[in-house]
C-alpha cells in the first residue's frame, strides 16, 4: 500500500476516533464516586473531588476533580482535571491529559496539558487535542518545544505495539562468521 493510501486510511481512522467511544446512549445510567461531592439539582451542577470515577456503560473517567452539568435531568457536560485525567472506552480508546472537557451537546472532546489519545493503535499527542464528533475532525496543537505527534501503525502491526528497526547483524563491526561446512548440505 502506498504512503498516500496509508495516510488516507489513517485520516479515515482518525475521523472515526471516538465516535463509538463517545456515543454512549443517553439512557445509560451515570455512576459517580468520589471522596467528596456536592450536587445542586436546581442549578444542574455537581462538583466531585478526590479519586473521582465516572462510569457510563463502557466509558470510564478518572480524575482528581470533576464538574458535571445537567439540563432537564440529562448530563450535558463534564469538566475534569487531574494528574492526569484518564478516560477509557473498553480496549478501543485510551486517553489522558491534565484537563478534559466533554461537551455532550456540542459533541466535542477537548484534552489539554500533555494530551494523548490512542484509538485502535493510532495515537495523537499534543498540548491540546480536540475531536469533533459531528465534523469528524481531530485538531492537535503544540506548546513550547514540544511538537504534535501522530503515530500510524504499520499494516501488519498489532495495534498498541511499535515495530523496531531490523537488527543489524554486523552492528559491532566484526566480520560475519561463516557457517561450518557440516551445517550445509552437499550439492553436486
């Protein structure tokens, strides 16, 4: 497969990044546990601190602090901070950053501060990574000396593993050892 085809395939995979991960049905219950928490039903907001865990179906969020916003009894936005905030959706999606904002109404996920997303072997890293479910667009930006990084696995590579370059049999500068005559069959 040509480099152009591989790049187009990667862009298509990136476009599908967390579509399944972030599209948990609204009817699934949301469970939140924390060391402390306060929810104001009239205001539609909650603040949870210390070892915060949010679970909705296969989606799991872990943070030091999490703010939840609801409207008409439905979760509309999650803002989380931590060292780091971690998100996972089964084995397909792993993400972490210092801050995470998931806007359910706008259908966007924004990770800031050492942002990292891995989806089906493709990884995106940067100071900020934003994904829009509707436009299927990934935007990543850098900060300071750090650069944005995208890793595309090789076609025959198992997701989540990196291939190392082929070993140089003569890396130490010594002459190669010839096989002994007994090791090769005699041919006329």
